[in-house]
C-alpha cells in the first residue's frame, strides 16, 4: 500500500464581496485549488477600492501576512501590488523579516532625544534654597 501525501499550495488572494457597482474584496490565505469565493484558511485583511482616502482603502494584518509568506504562500499579482504599497516585501533568502517604518514610530524616536552632557563639562550643581523669614 502506497500513501500519497498531497501538498497544500497556499495563495494569498482576494475574495470578491460587495454588489454590482460596489466592489469589496477580502484578502485571504486560500488553497490554490479552491474557487475564488471558496473557503479561506485565514482572512488577512480587506481592500475597498471605492473609499476616497487612499490610506483607508487597504487594511492588512501585516504580522499574519508575513507568517504566511514565510511558510511559502504565494501572493497573487494584485495582492503583491497591495503588499508593496503597504511596505510588506518578501526578504531575500537568509534575511530576517522586518516591520515597515511607521511615521508615528519615527516621529517619537526623533522628537525625544536623550539628554547628553559634554565629557569635558561637569554637570551644573543643583540650586539650594535659602530659608526666608517673614
């Protein structure tokens, strides 16, 4: 008796939702052989092309997308474009995954510099209070 083990090829692709003239897509990890709107392994975000604000069009769960890419999932062409715009790129072999720089994180890092004193200059003594009598 020979057991044949099937290999599951996972794709990150869009499931179509919405209605006529009002498209909406969910970005999902799916078996490559399943139909377009079939059962998803995991939902990773959504894409709404009708939203006017470009930042609000795509909502992605970046940590889970990085996980699926790290275990070999292949994004579709349209999803790859969305991932590139979001700053999620597949690293070169042997290179660790890194989160994209967010504007809020870089703003806090630059707005609070650590106080430094020059090595040749001693810190100023603390002022002492003198009691006053009234």
